[in-house]
């Protein structure tokens, strides 16, 4: 009996000890689990603190969006949208801050990203501040896990200023494109392009060239005989280009003494030489942002060509008397009536300088190759130089002579011939290689007054013509002319005013 009791007590003690051991182990496990969780929570808190600290010290806006709503926004984001603190944004829908036209696009991006599908991680969109002001942002989306669920981490940057510049450039590009289309569509119907007159096929090709050259910033060389209008074409290219608001500097390279070339192009500092009393800007300074027109570029000195090459290649230039380099952004349009390739072969022009100039070449047609433009040019010059308000016409005989002439001096010669004709009522073509007039057409076939005009008008026409001839015979010496005509000088002076006669 005692043995059974002792055995029962022993079993009870074993059970109690076992229970205590299990309880101890359970308590120990629970304690470790609680400690582990505390450490994990502490690590998470520290991680969140570090992340929040980092995000608050960056200039870009940072947000965390889950289920379409803001869970976190940094101070940069709050400030950019015009809010006082993050509480005014947290819990709101992300699309509420996007401009109306882009809401569906952003919704689509968020939907794809949160569902794990591929979507656009880069975006650009207009947003709205608390006051309703629109501004542009660009940013990046990234998928992260937040409390076991997908969330979208977004960074944004304000690009309003850049976007407005892009929009302005796009608008200007579109305007220029439309202007180009308009000009091209009407160009075949035009007989005038700026100050250039001509409707012939060669001139239509020149107009096309002007439009193409104006859309580029490359250097241009204009070839053509003297008097074909090379400077007019250069000015037209400048006026059509994006440099039109800046200056057009024309330089006659053959008219500058060799000793002054460098100071004229690069300028000089006060005291650089005798007579340099002030600082002077050179042609390169004046042409900054605009166009430098080098007329008769083949006349440039070889040493100056080397220095201009350095400037064209971005190396800068130094004014005379200075040791400080200067830089100027200009476009070169050159003109010549010579063959520049021959100049290179004769060592009159550096080959490297030639290739810098000869990027876009064009050759202007001489007047003899576009004679169909002569009537337009004659009409233009008559309107320009005729003293009377009525438009003056030419007799058939005069016009035939003009049409048959070869015009070695081109449009400039035509203008001078017409000015001379309007003054002395005689058409003559000067041959610079001969002596005097190579060809002369007297205006004996001068138009008579209208049918109903009386004798007085006919006499005045004859009188005007005769006085002109006597004046020219006496080389416009009024005393001799009055004596030849047999009239007082006072009467001759009155006649000159009456008939508007002036010396050519």
C-alpha cells in the first residue's frame, strides 16, 4: 500500500516537473519571440526614419502611393503643390493633383504598375497646385512592397521653365514651317523677293536657294559677275534666317588697306598704336549674333585668312594691343566674281580657308541669261528714278536697244543706263574697255504728246530734248550752254527747273 502511494507521488512530481519545464520553455520561446519582434520593429522604425530623413533633404518631390492614395509625401512635394504640410495631401487620390487632360493616362500607369504588369516608369505631365496654377513635372515610378502589398514610389522634378521653352520653340518651328510652305507655294507666282526682281526660271531657283540657305547656319559663298546682286541675295538670306533680328555687317575685302586689315576685323585697344585714342570694335564684334558679309572674299590677305580660320573653328581672336581673347557668334556669307578654286591653285587663297567658306555655294545668273526679267527691271527702275508722278514708258526703239544689249555690267549697268536716259533723254551703253560710248541711241523717236495735245506741248518736248543735248555737249557748263542757246543764264536756270533736268 505504501509502495503504491510512493509511486503515485513520484508520477505526480514527474508530471509537475515536466509541466514546469514545458512552461519554462514556452515562456523562454515567447520571450525570445517578443524580443525578436521588438528588434524587427525597431529596425523598421529606424529604416523608416532614415528613409524619411533622406527624402526630406532632397530637392525632388518623393511620394508613396498605395491603392491610388498617398501614404507618404516629402516636404519638397508638399511645397511644390502649394500646401502647408503633408497632412493636407496624405490620404488623397494621386490623380487629383494631375491636370484633367492627363488623368486617364496616369490612372492607366498606376493600374498597370500596382497589378504587376509592365507600365511606363517615366512620365511627364502637367500638375495643379492648391491655388489652381498649372506647372509641368517629369518623374519616375518604381514598384516596392509596403506592408505586404504593392505600392508605387515616385520621384518628380519641376520642369515648367524647360517645358515652356520647348513649347515656344515648337510654336516658332511650326510658324516658320508654315511660313516656308506659304512662301514656296506662292514663289512661282512672284516676280519679287525682297529687293530682288525677277520672274524667270533662274531667279525662281535663286529664291528656292535663299529659303534653303536661310534655314541653315552654314557658311555661304555667292558667285556672280559684278552687278548681279550678290549683296541683295546675302541680305535676303540674313533677313529670312533666325539671325534676322541681329546686325548684317557688310565688308568690302578689297577696299581695306593691308596694314589695317587686322585692326578693322578684330578691333583694337586704346593706345595700341598712334591715333588709337579709344577702344574700337572690329567687324567680328559688330557681327556678333548676326551675319558677316565678306564681299570680294578672294581679296583677303593670306595671313588674315589664317586668323579668321582660328575664329571660325572657335579659337577666338585678340584685338590689336590686347592679350585677352574674345569670341563672337556670327555666320559668314561671302561673295566673289572670281573662281576661288583657281585662287587656291594660284596660292592666293588657303585651301583650308576655301573649304570653310565653300559649304553652300550658289551662282547668280547674269542678266543676259534671264532677259525675260528685263521688262520687270525696267518698270521697277523707271518708277524708282522717274521724277514725275506719272509712270514713264519707253519708246519702242529705246526698249529694243535695251533688249538687244548684252549687259556686261548686269542689273547695275541697266539701272545706271536708265538713270542716264531719264536725265538726258539719250540711251548710251558705256564700254569700260573702250573710250566713250560704245553704242548710242538718240531719242529722236521720242514719244509725242497725246492725240489731243496742242502745239505748246510738242514745243516743250522738243525744247527739253534740245536743251539736254546742248548741256551735254558743253559738259553741263551753264554759261556756255546759255550762250549757245542764245538765252540768258537766268532763263536757262528756269528751264532746268521746269523740265527737272539734272546732271547724271
